[in-house]
């Protein structure tokens, strides 16, 4: 908290970078982005715990999915 100047956890937002690899959405849980919403500063933290990975499976997408743009046309 001190690195980002956070006085209160409610002033922080945490984001995860998500990638699409074929039909799988993966998230980088090992390197979340933490944003100080008051001070407008951010940092990517690298977590040392082995249970978090850079390609953690979040969602399996259907193989034959209709793109949203095609649905609205």
C-alpha cells in the first residue's frame, strides 16, 4: 500500500490482464495491476506464490461462437 500511496484499500482497484488463446480466456493472476484511484498511480505487482500463473484458465469458449458484430447486422 505504501508503494502506491494508498491510505485505504477502498481507494484501490485491481485489474488482471486477460488473453484469448484459441478457445480459452486466460488471466495473468501472477502479475495483477493495482491502481490508486485517488492518486492516479498504478503498478504491476509480481506475486511470488506458485499457485498463481500468468496463464490461469478463466473461461472455455464454445468452438463455434457467432461474433457479436454478426448478430447485430
